[in-house]
């Protein structure tokens, strides 16, 4: 077998016909048909039953197709590795971050870094924590920044800075008259919160339990920044990590301290087998908190 045969076979499985497969692969329909016949001869069993001019995959074809997804994922990872090796010949910094940080703390830091070092190529994304773990473990990124530790035996975690949970309110909301907010104050409000088992959802849930309250969301979003935009539009109130507000311009939003002992922490993660490069360490030490102007978040000791 060779990779091209597998690609043609999978294209027929996805496209349903040799015509659709040819269109997907940008080759001729006879070339697809010939390769499928050759592939079947080589395997020693049929992949398709030909009934009334249409192809119907056999059970063997369905099993093979399901397992090929893993093969192509491995090939994609290998191609990414080759590209990474090629990119390493020039200065490249690949950063992953949770959206809360990616939409607030990171943009001014990257702007300042690029201004000082225009020759450096920056790759930046804000995927879910599960993807951050996968990319760090496979050395597809230099480091990740999250508001909760990404637990994986192959990763090193270092707490960079701690911050509070704050309540965000529309500026004309009755709760703005309070000096601080606690869970019981949300009883008669539209409360914007997060999936219970998401990283920030777990933190908010624990903060409610601290007061003997149960955390219920009237409106559910995935990220703190999304909650802030809804509050700014006057939809309701929310509890967010204070990092989500760095650099934000939301004129209709005000904050009040949220009474809890729970804190959020900006956590730096990288593969133990892929220590931080000189360039990555420079970015973290000298540029990461550009534009945050201090705030109440406090530096945390390295673990």
C-alpha cells in the first residue's frame, strides 16, 4: 500500500462516487477507478460492490476507512513537525492561550514584541485546553497560557500571576450600589455563567459552594470575554476572572469585587521534553504584561 492509494480510497468513501472523489482530488475519474481496482487486487478483497452503476462500500471498506482517520492524523502531525523543523531555521514563536488571556493580555504583549523584533514570526491561537495540551505535548507550540493548570504528565506548569474573581455589571444595574457582591445577590438577576465542567465553570461553582449556594446559569457561554460583551450590552451580570478585562473597552460595564477566597491564576505550560527557548523566555519575562498597567493581579511565586 502507499499513501496515494489510501487517499484515493478515502476520497471515494467520503465522496460516495468516483466522480466526486476525482473532483476532491483534482484528478480524472478514470484515474480514480483504475487506482481503486489496483488497490483491491493488491489487498485481495473487494472494497466496493458495483450495483446498478453505483459503488457500495463493503464491510471491509468501512472498517478500513474508520482506521484510516488515525493514519491521516498521524501524517498531518508529521507534516506539521517537518514544517516546525523548517521554521526553526528562523526565529519563530508559537503561542497558545485560553481565550480570556488571548483577547486581553496577549494582544498588547505581542504588539510590543513584534515592534521590537520584526524579524520574528509569531503563530498565535486560542484553542480549548484539550487542544493546548495536545499541541504542547507534540511540540507544535512553544508554550501555553491558561487561567487553570492544564494537567498532563508530559507538561511542566508554572504559575505566573494570580488574580481575583470579579462581578461585572451593567453600569446602571442596582447591584452597582454594593461595595462587593456575593452569590445570594444574584437571586433576582439574569446570571450569565459557564458550562459546569469547563475550567472557569468549575472555579465559579467552587466559589458559590463556599457560600453554601448552587451555581445556576440563566445564560451560558464558554468564555469570560463573551460574558463581558453580554454584560456590556445590558443582558445580565456575570462573574469573570479579572484578566478578561485587561485592555478591554466596554463603557457600559462596571466591576465589583466578588466575595470569595478562590483565585484564578495565569499558568504557563510547556513540554518537559521541550524547554522554553531563549525567545519564549524573553517574551514571558519582558513583554507578557505589556498594557495591563499593574491591576490588582499579583505576581505568583514559581512552583
